[in-house]
C-alpha cells in the first residue's frame, strides 16, 4: 500500500506535532501581548487615579486649613438607671 504523502508515518506525525506546537506557541505569544497591554492600561489608570486622589487630598487639606474650626458641642452622658431592687425571700 502506498502512502498519500511521500513522508513515512513517523515523519508525518513529527511534522504535525511541530506545526501544532508552532501554532500553540504563536497563540501563547498573542495571549501574553494582550495580557501585557491590559496590565499597562491598568497601571496607567491607577497612576491617573492616584494623581487625582492626591490632588483632591491636597485641596481638602487647603480647604480645611482655611475654614474656621467647627464648634463642638459636648455630648450628653446617658442617664444611669437605678439598680433594680432585689426580690425578697419572704415568699419561700
């Protein structure tokens, strides 16, 4: 029986495996590129948000320094309830 390809069966298997490996390697590289791009975008977003937070904190600090201090009202202490009388033992 003659093979369809001129290569022996083991060589065909080796060529198929090499092609699948190259395809998987290329897909893995593309996945890593996508992951790195997402990571870079996340890092830029966090840096931007950090900068905005620091600006807001500085503005809040300046505003609180310029504002007069708030008058505080002392808190009322809760009233203390009197202790319950102890039950008498006359009924025993």
